[in-house]
C-alpha cells in the first residue's frame, strides 16, 4: 500500500521520513521531519568541594558540540561549555555550608541550530563550612586553642597529638558557642599539634548530612 524512506536519520539534527502511496490503490506523498538529539549525559558527580566552590564532572561525549550546566534551585542555565573535551566545571563564589543541585545536558550545533539532549538526573552537592582560624597559647603543661565564634555552624571538633599526622588522635566535640579549648595534662617541652574544624548539619536531597570543614593545623611547644 505504501513505502517509507528516511533521510539524514543517523546523526544529530533534522531527519526526514517520506511516505509514498503505491498506485493504483494509493497515491500521493507525505514528508515529515523529526529531530535526533544528543544522548543524555552520564557519569555526573561532584569531584571536589570547598567552602566557596563545587566542581562537577561527567563523561565525555565526542559526538556533541558542548554542554550546559543547569542550577535546579535557580531554575536557569548557569554555564554553557563550547568544547566537548571539557568535562569538568568549577562553580565559585558560593555561600559556605549550603546545599546545591545541578543537571547537565549536551548539545550539538548543526547548520547554526542547537539540538539539546535531555538533562541528566539531578546531582546533589554542598559547600563546606569555613575552616576556623586558630591561635595557640601555652602555659604550664597546657595549651589553649582559640578561634572566632561562628554560630552559623552546628559545632566544632578538635584533635591534638605529638605527631603531625595525628596518629591515633582522639576526636572531641564542642558546641557552636565555643571559642576556645584548654588542653591540659601535657608534657613540658613537648611539641604538640592541634587542629580544629567546624561542622554543619545540612538537608541535602531530603536527608540530613553532617558536613565538615577542612582541618586547621597549628603546632606549639608546651611550657
């Protein structure tokens, strides 16, 4: 009754399908077009975080022109990458200890027209709290670690050790109103390493996670 033929239906862009009636029962021809779009980007993940930046990474697609990064909360594209070899994006100047979410899609430019693939699944991430700026003072067999109060965090953790690698060091926790800690019972003349970090409980994709800052590290010889 009819035959069907296709044109340009292999690569990304506009494909054509033609339906032709077979005489004498059917006559005439109908031609319609449809778009072939890039594959959905895969392997999307967060590869690095700081208190003010998030780095995203994904698998390369050599058949496309580039990629777009979409901020789910802001509901907009925040970055268009025009090179398919670039498969990472570092977003900077973000707020500390905050949850973020992104989607990524590929696009192909054909004859001046962009054809966009479907967005990837949402990848959820977050920035870290800021690392406390710690100062140390020492007295008779004690060390006092001090830092500036940051009530926006949930609390602090500290460790101390005679090893710069903090071998077998115990971790102690403090509330978010703490601004110092006196460590007692130390050995006179010994060099001690002290480090402090803050932490924040965040809601990420509906789940509560504890997010830690990087450790500060200071050392001092006990009097």
